[in-house]
């Protein structure tokens, strides 16, 4: 992240889920390689229950926690849509209230 990354207003955290470990790793590496994310955590074993096209679905997924700079958020969102295998990928941005001064 940029030099001002310890300022909570400069940091964004985005969440998405994906259907396989290989896809999670490829997406995470792509975002980090393109300097759109400082770090992406991959959390395995997420059970998702959701409504899709009128039916209740259940799936095993991997959760990606994407840490980026707020000024990169729009570009990160666009790239996420390009790289993600889902027709309608989840893209949730969490407000960051505080960041450790040692992180950055």
C-alpha cells in the first residue's frame, strides 16, 4: 500500500467468494501482481447458502479478504469482475475504522 496506508481513510477491505482454491489463488495473485491489492487472504471452507435465480442454493466456497488502498478501489472492482469466474461475483467493501500503525 502507499505510504499513507496507516491512515484508516486510505485503506479499503473488499470481500468476495469463489468456487475453488485454484480460482481463489489465481484471483489473489492477479490482484497483488497488478498492485491492486497489498494482500489477499484466502479463507477455505466457507459454507454459503444463498438465493440464486429463484432457488435456494448451498455451496462450498473460498472467501477472499482483499486489502487495498481506497484510491485503487475502483480499478480493483473492475479487475475483480474481469478475473472472477462467477456471472455475478460478490463484491462487498468494508469500512476500515482503524489500522495498526505498524501495518503498511
